[in-house]
């Protein structure tokens, strides 16, 4: 099932609030309104400025990732924006960051 932007927002909100995630965007096919039945949902999260960024980072790739995947009912990809900003010396990371910044759509903000 292809989710609408509003459906994604509704499903993301309780998970983001539970894990105290400040900002979540989607990018990729869902952000471009080109999603297909087999599309995953690409999420970008910004935890910049969190009191304990390292703890917040590891939380993202643990329970938060699994709960977000379950909430949206799709495979997901999850990237943390600060990590991409910090690794722009790698061309593939820089290209990914530029793509995310160009097409991102905010689906949650605390």
C-alpha cells in the first residue's frame, strides 16, 4: 500500500514523540510523489543540538528504527543529517546530502 503524506505524518508522530526526536523528513520516491508498492520510505532525522547527541544517535538505530518501520508498515532507510554534514569529504555522502536537502519534506517537528 502506498501511503499519503498525511498518513506518514500520522504514523510517524507517536513514534517520534515517544523517542523525543526533534525533526524528521522524508526524501526519495515518497517525497517526489513517485512511490510504488515496492518503494521503501527514506527518512532523514536531525538531532543537532540534542543534549546527548551520541545517545540520541544510537537510539535512532535501535528501538526507534524498528518502531518507525512497524508504524509505517514499509521497509525504511534512515539517515542522520549531522553525520552526513560531518562526512562531506566523501563524494557519495555529499551527493546524498545535497539530494536530501533538495527534495526533503518535513513529516514531524517537535
